[in-house]
C-alpha cells in the first residue's frame, strides 16, 4: 500500500484494514509478550475472538503503571536484535518508560509525521526550526527525520535561550517553527517587546505539540508573531508527536487511523461512550511491532467528532481538551507524575510524601515545576549554606530525571504553597 492510499479508501475498506492490522497486533502481542497473553487469558478472550474494531472493548486496559512494573524490556514484542532505537521518557515512579522501535516502526513514524507536516502546508521550500525542552528531545528527532525525508531544510532541536532561539529564527530565515505552546508564547512576547515586525522575519507557521493550545493563546501568538498556528497531539510513552494533527480548517485533530485505533471511555465506569461525548482517550497501536500498546489509557480528555471535516479527509477527528482525567502534570509537554517527584525528593531530603506540594507555574511564558516543602526540624540547619546545597542538589536531580525546569521553595510554619 502506498503511504497515503489509505486516504482514498472507502469506509468499508478502511475498517477492514484497521481490523486486519488490529488482529495482527493482537496475535503478535499474545505470542510474544507474556503480560498481554496473561491479561487476555484472565479476561477470557483470545485474539481470534476479535472480529471487529468494536470488539477491542472486550480487552483489558494498559496503564502507565504497567510500564514501571515491566521495566525495561518485558513489554517488547520482538527480540532485542530487531530493535534499532530505544527511547526513554519519565515514568510514574523511579523507573523511566522505555519504548523500542524496529526499522519498520521508524518508517511508520516518519510517515505519520510527514502527513501531519504536509497538512500544515510544510514543503521542501521551507526552513524548519525545532525548539523543544530536553524532556521532548525524542519528538525533536522524529520531526527532524520526517522533515528531512520531505526535503525540508531542518534546524535540529537545540536547547537555547529565548534570545538565541530568536537570533537563529531571524538570521537563518526560519519559515516554520515547531515548539511547545508555552515557548511559542514566550517567543511571541519577546518579538512583541523587541517590536519585531513581519518584514524582519520569514516565519509564517508555528506548529505546537506537547500540550493543548487554548484559543486565546493561539490568537495571542498569531497576532504577536504574525503566523498561523497548528496543533499536533502525541504521547511521550510511544513516543511520537503526530498521532493526531490539524488540517487547514483548524477544526479538531485528524487521527492517523491507519496506525491507531481510538476509543473514548468514561474514566469512572471504564465503559466506551458514544462519539460526540467527552471522556478519556484510549489508543491501540495498529502498526507498531516492537512496543504495541493495547487499549492504553492516555489520561487525556477528548471526544470523537461525529461530523465530517470540510477538508474532505476521511480520517476521523478528535477534539482535545486541556483538562486531564488523571493526576499527571504537564510542563512544556512533558508528563510529570507526582509520585516521580516524591520519590526523588524522599531520596534527598527528610520529608514525607504528604508534605510535598507540587504545581506547574509560569514565568513569563516559560513553564516550570514548583515544589513547596515545609521547613521542619530535620531539614533545618544553622548553616544556611548547607540547606541551600541540599536543595540545589535535589533540584538538579529533578531537572536531570524529569527534563524540565524545577524550583523548590521552603515554607515556614503557617505558610501554604
């Protein structure tokens, strides 16, 4: 099948291809991954009993905690000799999430990402700049590979200050910027403060990924940076940045349905709910060979849009909401679980989990994780330098493990974070 033949399929042919790929994925997972095999058997179902895409609802869910329990390679469905790339992402506890890719998996990801870039009118005439924080470095590689395949000139992901990123954007004549919504806002604000007009730049497109961009933020960025904003949806666990993407109509995100099967469930009852109603997005991979996800609970709130898109694409759309249905925090697109933070802090400081208070804060457009701790007798020292050294050491460990900016604040008795 040609890469985009799927877009010309009839609904019947599309559903048939999805079913064939779903059955292939389930058979491989059942044979090669004891975790999936045991769970299917416990649920009283085998791959051969899945006779339609709707039957996937009979299967058990996969959750983030399962990645931690089967760290590092127990969820891989191919031998390690077939793995050509291994990615890591922050997990829900001490162990990171590990995902592997075969050569064909990487081909599939480039296909999905090229499709998403093409929908945003990216072409070989563009110069594309990637600006993610270290926690989304894997996404930067995926965008780079896909854009280079398209013949686009790419400025790879490099973590620079806002001023330096702007210098690169201006001096290298960047036309397309891929970044997080928070950094896009920070860059737009910098341009506004520096009174940079549209004639000074070649930039015409900003693609945001990692977090939901609000309508107000999109409008602010568009007005201050003189660009059109596009939105992509991805997962750090796969990891991949273009599971769903905006078309020129900017009315929801088209799902790469030839690679993913999407469901919406009620997070309380765990039951599938009809299209049009909001709930938790659940995804099943259809083409992933190394690291198949079967009914993965994303924690993202979304709804499947019933009405067809006026762009005429046959790919179904989701509306993605900024709220989550779990307790994961997002910092510039990086998923942060409270338990991760608590585990690292307990290693370095004499505090209990109940005393740790976390929130995502914003410093002029740059998001960071702010952590509040009580100033108790154990942490108190007559030597202020000792306290500061202990806190800085823990902050450094958090930044290194999570890949995001972190600030720890000590609270005196009676203060609240």
